C-alpha cells in the first residue's frame, strides 16, 4: 500500500534577490487553491520617493481585487499573524518590515541584536500561525560587503532572520530569474 501523501505545507518562505520574481511567485502560491488571501504589505509609504511609490503601485496593480490588504506599518506584524484568519496570509516582505522596525527603534547605529525583541516576536508568531502562511523575504549577502555600517547591520540582521524563518517554515523556495528552486520541503 502506498504511503499517504504528506499534508500540504502550512508555512512557506520565498526568498530571492531584488527583481528575482519572488513576490510574483509567492502571490501564485497564495492564490493557487482559489481560497481567500490576506495580503500583509509591510512597506511604509514615503510620499517623497516617487520610485518607491511606483514599486508599491506595481504590486497593488498585480493583486486580485478580492484580496484583503492590510498595511502592517499601521499594526504590528506579529500581532497580525496571531489574529485568527481563515484566508491564506501572504506577507510581502520581511526586508521592508525589518527596515521599519530598525527605523522605529532608532537602531541603525546601535549594536547588532538591538531589534531582537521584535524579530523574536515575529518568529514566535510565525511558529504559532495556524493557517496557510506565505512569507517573502530578500536574500542578502551574495555580493559586495556593504560600505556603510547601517548596510552591514541590515544585511546581518536580515540574514539571521531569514535563517530563523527558514527553520520555522515547512517549505523554503529560492527564486532566481523567476525560477523557483526548492531548498526545503
């Protein structure tokens, strides 16, 4: 008798570089079964940055109209993940969330680990999340060492956070040139 199929992954981490196609791929995963999607947007809007606003608009235009969109810069991401939700939850993305956390904590010039209470709360919320969860995060550290202390801090904090998220997730995909590579699950 064949062994039963493994249950579907409940937590998926989709990582990749800038413009790798990671968000589009994650959106496809979140909507694959046709169920409702709660999209948690983590970027903090900055009216003085036209390029960033264009990027946000491109993401918005790509999303189906029936998705519920929540701005996490208004509410704590760990709190949102702890809320009961029947929809698939898609978080896009952890890099912009971490930037907001570091900004709000004034931690750009502080020692590494200064935002640990926030990242610990996120990891705990991901571990406890009871619905389908898809998380997008940029992969860092595959290139030049950042010239600034704040750039190195961000790379180190996000690299550590990605490792912790990957350990918590059932499935991890690395997207390169629009192609997903399965790393776990």
